[in-house]
């Protein structure tokens, strides 16, 4: 019986990905996003970015990785995330070190799978968190809102989550502090709303504001996508591919940086 891993499964952004959960077997997050595809964050599990858990990997983690990875030599990514905000676990690097060791002992059809981390960006203003995060080869950091109003409306953060401006500045610092060969991708989930009194982040001002934040952060990759599974709130629905292409064009024009890859999914 598996304790830590999910898949492998085909990811829109990562190719064939093996998910790794470093949290407990329930969602633990600093956000309660309206679009979350693993469901609402329960009240007691919506935590401050100051909250930390101590969940070191058991010996089963190494065994579990070996038992799965031996059979998928064409894997593209070993991906940490999926059950909340993984940086809340103080033992995150213990998991990364074991995954690195296991990966490097195995033979791969093509390139070694990337060691990837999903983060919602809410803890990156802590220097010790950035020190851990920057060791991942690919970091997928969330930025769904370009201003405080859209951020709060879409992500519904815990009341102790830092200001939007501080979060953007922490992403700037992370990019500057990362090793040259590691890559920062900013993932932006854009959605629509059926509710007349709920403004989705697919609004003109938010798109322009996100572009300005991205111009400041200077990530290696920008990923524009929408919901693909059932969202947490009934009134949320996905944007279509045409709208994704429109947003990509807006970003390309406003950011005006050929060193940044802009992709839609």
C-alpha cells in the first residue's frame, strides 16, 4: 500500500509525473481557492503561513520510490505537492534528498526526471523557505491574481497570509537567489464565474496587473491554464483555449521579454 506517491499520470504541464505528498493524508493549506480541484480546505486545515509540521520521511519512502521508479524509465517529473502547501513541512528537504538519491541510482530512457515542487507562494517571504525551495530543479509557483482584491477573491487566503505586494517581492527574491540551472515557472489559473455577484480573475484589470507582476518577477516560464476537473465552488468554470491564447498575447506584448517562455495548457 502506498504512503507517499500518486500515479504516475500524464500532466498537462509536466509530462509523465509521479506525485509525492509530504503532508498528512488530508488537505492542509494556507489557501481555500475557489477553483481548487482537490476540494475546499476545511476550516481547521486552513492554516497560517507561519504554521509548520514535522513529518519526516519514513524508511518506506525510499522503498516506495524504488518500487515504482524501476518500472517507469521514461518518467518526466517527480513532483512534490498535490495535498496542500508542501513548504509547511519542515522536513521537505529530507524528502528531496532521498528522491534525488533514488533518481540518480536508476537508469532512464532519456533525461532524468526533474525534481519539481508545486507551491502557492504564500510562504516564500520566509528566507529559510526560499533556501529549501530553490534546491528544486523546477519550481511551479502560483500567481492567480495581479492585485490584492483578485488575489483574496480567488485564493481566499488565511488571514495571516502576507500582503500581495510582499508575495510578489518574495518571488522576485526567489528568482534572484536560485541556482542558474534551476527554473522558476509561474502558474496562473484563470477561470470564469456563473455568479453575477462574483467577479472571476478573468477580468481585464487582473490580466493587466498579473502581466505587470510577471514583468517584475522575470520567471523562466509562464504557464496559463484553467480548470480541468471539478472545482471547489460550483460557480467556477474554465476559460476556453481562445481566451488562453488572448491572455498569452497580452502577456507577450506587455512583458516584452523573449527570455520568458509563455505556454498555455
